């Protein structure tokens, strides 16, 4: 069963690995197993294996 964002999109020529989908723009791909559907990935991005997420919000300074 696929999990996908409620108000999201996946543009053409994008590729995701796994069963959880997130917003992904044109010509982006992910080899990592993305565990969250609330991400927004921009255009022409590549995400390698081994992506990790921190459990809390990281403060912007």
C-alpha cells in the first residue's frame, strides 16, 4: 500500500524509492527510503542512500 501526501504532487521525470511518497519536483530522484510524506523536494535534486532524519525540529538561526 502506498502512502502519499494529501495535498501534494509528483512532477514528471521524478523517481522515488519505497512506498511512501512525498512532494517531488521535476527531474528529482531519491535512492533513499523516505519515511515521511510531509517533505517537499525541489527541482533537480538527488538524494543518496543513507538519508537520516532527526526526531526534533532543527532551529534556524
